[in-house]
């Protein structure tokens, strides 16, 4: 009898373990109910779409109308990477925790409610032009049809998706591009940030975070064959929600764009149509202001001599933990400045560029897609929804550069990279510098414009640059990176540029003699480094004879780059050693190369 109960107990225990192991899997399948069947209009729209693929697998989408073409763009993107597309819309709706059990998902879903994406949609979505909303609706219908036809891939809790949800994706991503998450992380770090102290608003420019996009436009008057050329060379991650997805979107009503977009975006973000093209690169104006609030009581704060009350909401964040869905509640706060973030060090209000204009970015990119001339392109950009990005443009007769940014008009006398006092309304920007007043260059005498993330005041080389007449409160950068210097060395000449030379420029591997590689590392080492032993003597001779070109087989290049990365904080990546100077960096690089 005792053995019977023992065996029965073992069976019960095994059964419990089996249930515990299998229940999350069974529950997931139960929750992933088949998305609802789309309406008949969706199936009719699908008949007006063709998706063709070239030998690289790149989709070329053809639709009768723009909404039809957007429908096909959504379906093609879903065919290639539905998981990422679904994640994008879960994230923008604050429901990423239903798909992923992680701190990142929890932080994302809180962020969605912190910046009030739903409020922005409620206030502005219906004000978007009808053709823009129709395009967004077409894209949503394409995703809904794919989800219905592939239920094993789709989570029924997230469907159907609407055009409003597509618009929410822009409101979700744009603050991320400005550096909003890095600002929050810095404020929540171990080091207190108080009025007058610097806040890190962007990711560090290390091996993983370095922003290295390039764009070049060359007029036909500067080319050997008379052809205007555009180089679109943005650097993004290889995969994920901001990895480039290449496609062509074509409608019978005049939309015909080829280029790169992000998963879940219904249009091309940069590329070309049949008459013009453009490229974006990241720029770095000061687009985020942080204010330290002086708290009064539980929810009060001082503002212009008065005590104002924070708006308090409880954010309900659903998290699927496998066995059941748990809803976590956390307060979100809002002040007259914008979203408010509480840390152990203090309470901070954040105002970021485009806080009230994110929806305009959708129309702006859409009008840029459909532009047929430089004037139409400029009119599109003047809508002022895209909060940042250098933009380099070319058509058959024009090249154009603009340092695009929503730069708030601020009082002089403050460094807006620092934490600001939150008790003064005059420090809270309400207006932006008009588009026409931004740094820009059209058809300069040099015959080219470029952007390699550097200063906008050297975009055209020696002839026709924008005049640096801008307030330091805008935080416009003045650095010329090596890629800028190499561009100027190769293009800012009197020579006609051949197609082959233009291609070589794109793949150029050289360091300019004016770059920090030479001014901070090579030149100081050659001037003052005293070698200790044959290895250091050999290393110094290698650097002395190096031509600055980073060919894969170059020992000197390997030595120089390793030394540069360890000795220069701006080049240092995660895991790289921190050395006090170039000499220490060189010695450590020699050691590492010999051990490797």
C-alpha cells in the first residue's frame, strides 16, 4: 500500500511539472487566436496590388492608387519580417510586454504612456490630410490581411491594426532618435544631475554607437559625363526595428519611390523617385531640454512664482509572464514643460523637439516621396514634422543641403546642454526656427554638397557654404569628422569626377592628415614617443611610414586604429581599454597584437 501511494505521488508530481512546463506554451497558442477576417474591401484591395521581386529578393510593389501601393508595401514587409513588424506595433501601442518578458519591454510600454502617444493621436490624427490617412489605412489593411492568412505568426491580441496605429509608430520612434531614452538613463544613473550639470542626451560614439552615415550630391557640371550623382549611405543596425528595409513603392497615380524604410513604416524614408532623390544623416543640435523641478508637497512644483500641480495618471502595463497576464501600474507625470521623470536624485521635466508636431512628419515624408521638383521638396520639408537629420538632395539640375532640425527659440545666456531650473517659463521653448532660416545650400559654386555627420558650415567645401550666424543656444555642431575631411579632399577640387572616382569615394578607407587620427595620435607619437625595445622601435617605424589607408592587410593600419581606439574616448567602443594617452595606447596595442 505504501508503494502504491509513493508511485501515485510521483505520478502526481510529474503531472504537475508537466502542466507547469506545457501550460505557458498551451496558453500562448490559445491567446494567439486567429485574427479576425478582414472586410470584403480588404480582399478587393488586394486584387489591385502586385508584388514582384528582383534577383536580390527586393520587393517592387505596384498598386493602382497610393493606398493600394501602401497595402502592398505592408504585405511585402510582412512576408520578409513579420515578427519585427509585429513587435514594432506592439511597442508603439505600449503592448510589447505581451510579446516579450524583459525589462526593455516594460520600459518601452511605460515610455509610450509617459510621452502620451494616445493623446497625441487623439488630438491630431483626424487633422491629417485625407490622402495621408488613406495611405496609412491602406498599409494597415495589408498587415491585417497578412496576419489573417498567417495566423501561426500573428498574435490575435494585437489585431486588427488601424491607420491610427501606423501613425503612432512615428510618434513612438522620433523621440527615440533624438536620444530620449539615453536622457532618462542618464538622469536615473548613480551620478546626481542638478541645475548646471551636463546630461548625456545621445548614445556614446563607440564601436556600436558611432553614427557614421554619409551623403554626397554632385552636380553634372562637376562630373566627366555630365550626370548628377547622389550617394545614399546611411549606417543603421543589421537587424531590428531601425534596420533598413529596401523596396520600391509604385502607384498609377504618381507615387514611385525606391529606397530604404523601417519595418512598419508605410513609405520610403530616403532614396529616390524617377526625378529626384535624397539622403538623411544624423545631426546633433540640442533638441532635448531637461528641467529640475522644485517640488512643493506631493504633486506641486514652483513655476513663475506660483505653485502648479503635476498631472498624474496611472499607467497600466500588461505583461505576459507565461502562466497569466499581469498588469503593472506606475504613475506617469506631466508638467507645463512636458513629460516628467522621477528619480532618487530629483524630479525632472523634459521638453523635446517635435513634442507637439510628430504627426506632421508622416505628411512631410509622404510629400517628399511624391515631390517632382526641388521647390515641391522644400515645401514638403517646410511642414516641420521631422525633428532632425541633415538632408542631401539631388535632381538632374540641382543639388541641395539643409541642416534640418526643429530648433527651439531659447533665451540667450544659458547652456541648454545642462540641467535647467524648472521654475521659469521663459526657458521653455514654444517656437521653432523657421525652415527657411535653417543652414542650407543650393547649387553652390563647388558643384557638390555633402553630409558625413559633421558641421553644416562646410557642406559645400570652399564655395557657397551657409553662414555661421546661429545662436549657440541651438547647439549646432562644428566638428568635421574624418569622412568630411576626406570628402573635401576628394571633391573640393577643380577636376571633373568620373563615375569610377565617385564609386571609389564611397568606399574610401583613408584617414585625412587633418583628422584626429593624425593630430591626436600619429603626429604626437612621431614627435615625442621614445621606444623601449625592438618591438616599440618597429611599431614607431610602421606608423612613420603609414599612408593613412586602412587596407585589410596593413599591419600599420591595425596598429594605428587599435592605438586610436584605446587613446581617444570618441572612438572607444565597449570592451576597449582606456589609456591615458597615445603612448600608453600604443604600448597596449603592441602587447595585444603580440598575444593575439
